[in-house]
């Protein structure tokens, strides 16, 4: 996969992820249960796809990188649990903004942890994207309504999980995309199990038909399919490119929330979305 295809795959995955907040709004199940179902369904979907495609599983490559795969998957599972909880503890906009401190962290640590040369252009584009994210989140115009310390803390912790997941993917050797996605999703599912045991203990689960359909969609489309695109692209892009392009997801999330959930989006939000898209384009297209 060349860089152009990797960029297209990564952006496509981000656009799919950007609709998760909207989907969660209509699911009447505990956050931890949704995460567990998402990981299990996503793993099963990828394994079933490889079986139907009559493609052999490269166990040797997975075993050689098992440590990084496991740590990455656990970090991903923690990111899911914490971010989904943040969506419900504060507004989608604020949770997305706090979670997307992760790209900033990536740009700061990339030269030291990954040995990447810091690109002035990408740093400037990231700064523009951060400004866009602040505008599109509405935190400057919406006051403190809906903002909670719990929600902010959960989203910031989710950001650390995301950062660790990207670093692990950059550190591991060459692993085929389906093996990479399925093994990491399996570990993400295992990471969610303790949260399910504690958070859902004693609760009666009574999902309606819509919730069942949406959870299936989260598992198959937002996880199985999207993570194949996502993990296939990570190894081909620099951490700084991943950071700048990553701001497309929260922009999509907030825009979807405005159009579908009816969360207000002021003129500043539209300007912010334009800044994010422009920064991503300049970062990856303009030489």
C-alpha cells in the first residue's frame, strides 16, 4: 500500500469513526457492554472474512509481534471504554476535543520515541487543526453547559490510550493487515472484560431491537471493516501525519451531532471544520 492509498484508507476509517457518537446515542446498553460486543463482533467479522476469502492466517508474523499487538490492543480497549464513557458523562464535542489531545502528544513525542524528524509544516498544520477543533467543539461559545470534570478526565485518559496504541503499531514489525486487526481487536475485547464485570454487575440488560441492530453495525462496520482500513494504513504513515489527519474524526463527529442529534453548531464551528480539513489537506497534499 503506497502513501496515497494509505492516506485514503486512514481518512475513510476516521469518517466512519466520526459517526460513533451518534450511534451510541440510540443504544440502551451500558458502555462497557457495547465495547465488549464491538470488539468481539469486529474480531469475528475479520476472521470470518479471511476464512471466506480462503486466506491463511499468518500465525508466525502475529507470534513474532505478539507483545506489541497485545499492548496495542489493550490500549485500544481502554481508549474505547474511557471515550464511550466520556461521551455519556459530558457532551460529544467536549469529549472529542479532550480525546484529541492525543495527536498533539504524538507530535511532541514522535522524535524521541519513534525517531521521526519533526516536520515544521506538520507542526503548523497540527496547530491549525487544534484551533479548528477548539472552534468546532463549541467550548468557547457554549460556556460550561454539559461539561463535567468526570467527562473531561475520562476523555483525557482515553487520549493516552490512543497515543500508546499508535506508538505500539509503529514499533511492531511487518504484520499482515487482517492478522494485525484481528489480534489487536481480540486483546481490546479482553481489556474490556473487567470493566463489563464491574460496571454491569447486577444490571438487567434489556436491549430493544434498534440497539441490537446498532451494536451489530458498530461491530461489523465501525470495527471490523473500519479497523482493517485503519491498521492497514498506520504502518505506512508517519506519526505526525496520523496526528494531523486524526482531527478529521472529531470534526465529522461534531458535524454529525449537529445535523442528526441537533447539537447546535455556530459559525465558529463551521470555520473550525474548514480549518481542520484545510490543515489535513495542506499536511498531506501540498509539498
